[in-house]
C-alpha cells in the first residue's frame, strides 16, 4: 500500500526503528513510537558526592566508581540510606550491552531472529556475555548496587537510589513523580568498556495492518496509519509520553524545536539512537518471557552466590537453548 501512496515515503522514517520491525528483509509494520534505554540519575546526589551533574558514567568501570561514591549510609551506620545504582540486567539491557561489542554482536543466531527463526544463543561462543558479566561483577563489587528486580523506578523517584537504567518512555512519568524534589539528569547507557562502540536497540511499539479481505476496511486502516505516522501526530505522542518520533519531518517542525529547547532531557534518547548502529536490534525469539527472567535470575545468582563467569555463561546458554529447542519441538510445521 505504501508503494501506491506517493505522499508516503519510507525515506521519511528513521532507519533504526524501521529495521526493528523487519523479518528476513521485508517490513512487517510501521514503527509508531520509538524508545531507547537511558541512564537516569539524580543530579542533586551527584553534587553531594562531588560528581559532575552534567556527565553520567561513560562505561561500566565508571558506573562502578560512581556507584561507590553515591552510596550513602544511614547516620547510625546500620543501613543504607541511598544506593548508587539499582537493578539487575535483563534481556532488555543485554541486547544493547552485547550488541555494542566487536562492532556488532547478537544474543542469538539469525541476527537476533530478524534474519530467520532463532535456533540457539551465540553469546557463549563469541565471549560477549562473559565480557559483560566481568564488567558487571565490578559494578556490583563497588558495594553501591541494590540487586532490585522490581520497584526500581519507585526507589529512584524516592531518592533511595541515585541511578537506574530505564526506557525514555518513562521520562514524562518519572519527571511527574519526582515533582521537583530533585533535579533529574539522563545520559547515554554506559558502554561495556572502552573497546565497545556504544549503541542501543530500539524499543517502543509498531502498527501492523492485517488483511481481512475487506478492501474498504483496509483503505480506512491505511488512512488511520498514515495519520498516526504523520509529523503532527508523532509530535503530539512524543510530547505526552517521552517516546520519540520516528518521522524525520517531525524534527523539522518549529513546535518540535521549541519543545526540545524547553525540555532538553527529551533530546538525549534521540541523540543516542542517531549515534547508534541501526543494526543493534531487539531479539525476536520464542519463550521471551522465560528468557527475560532466566537471564535476570542467572546474573543475580552469579553476584550473590559468587559464581564464576564461565559457569554462569554455560548455565544460561544451556537453559536458553533448551527453551528454544522445546519451542521448536512443540511447533513443528
């Protein structure tokens, strides 16, 4: 349908979001709202710890250093008043932290499932997960990290942790929840190490048109899609949510420029995506819900039980490969 609409051009849309909804080449839908993962931080806590509030940690080594400096004990010394960082990595973070290694890397074969059906993980073969886990172990060893798997945003907003990793789509909500109690800063997701190229995958949502055989409904759906992908609708959604526009034309609007000038935090995610390799993409695999928690629990066990990096990689690879195999056995053509 897009090919028959001269006024609608895919050239108007950001490459990364377009690639995020491709499978074996063809575009499956249109990326309506895009997001990237950001580092959120408490600028007031940074000042208190003698850290530059205009600069977040640039890599995992610095994240470890910052976490240690931002740790604040209670006056009686019997507990923690504020952690430096809170959270345990999941698939969401790993797609970026693995993707930015060696120029471009993936969690699984088939380019994270965008070139075909996933058959196995590859992070155990190329060493990317081990590299990340070694770096993350140092972050945890700083003593300033709370291994939270829930309520991370609530703890951050309450001032009980100074940093967290979260989607840009949370920006409006976080600002509202803080309510001016402290100054919020956001920065690029820290790189794994100096050798990593940086880069993040695209999150958000897409619109899919399904052929139900009714031409009139298809035409009406197409008009609705064009409206949502238009520059005005994209601007409205961005301003109200923090998701950023996928339409290039929105960025040329004076209203958008005025909004960014008044709300510079919203521009950070856009700049991060534009600086990223567009082929760093989310993983499309079966059992994604199981994989999400298996990865998070595996990393947490490694840290809290002091398991070796090698054993953790081996266990995660074996378990995730079994999930994939089980899915294919139950869904044979």
